[in-house]
């Protein structure tokens, strides 16, 4: 392997390392967003069920403003 090929191989290895780091950061961010979205979905589901409880409560006095 001559000097020119050696430089090319080192450059490609650096590119591969930086590409892997870039992809890993984005994949971790995607997983974080998926967890956040799941948490928000559970909170929305809870709030909807809480509204139903208030609407169909025993007193019947609470009404949703629409």
C-alpha cells in the first residue's frame, strides 16, 4: 500500500467514524422522541377518561364548555 492509498484509507475511516457518531446521535434522539410521544399519549388518555368521569359524575353539575 503506497502513501496515497494510506491517506485515502485513513480519510475513509475518519468519515466512517463521524458518520457512525452522527447516526447514533439521531437514533438516540428518535428513541427519546418515541418515549416522549408515548408518555404524552398516556397523559391524553388519562385526561380524556378524567373528563368522562367529571361529565358522568353523580352530581351531574359539571359540564364541558364547548
